[in-house]
C-alpha cells in the first residue's frame, strides 16, 4: 500500500514547484475564489491561496506549457 501511495502523480521540476508555491518570496501564492479553485481540482485555503498541481493552475490560468 505504501509503495502505491508513493507512486501517485509525478515529481515536479523546480519551475513547476515555483508556480505552485507562487515563485520566489514568502507570502505569495495564486489566489482564486474557493469555487474557482475547487472546480479545477485545487484546495482552497482561508487566505485565498489555491493549492494544487500544475494541471490545477493550468486550468485556473488557461495557460499551459
């Protein structure tokens, strides 16, 4: 079971990680309404940040690389 959980998804490269965490600096993050965030598969935080995968943010921004 542990191995199947560890093998979910793919490892993100540095650029993808920065996009998800908001790039450089603390306190920056992509902010969307809770409805927008969850409709793209993200997890909305109380401060407006939307946590998710690269695919989540592709859905939110409409720009995919």
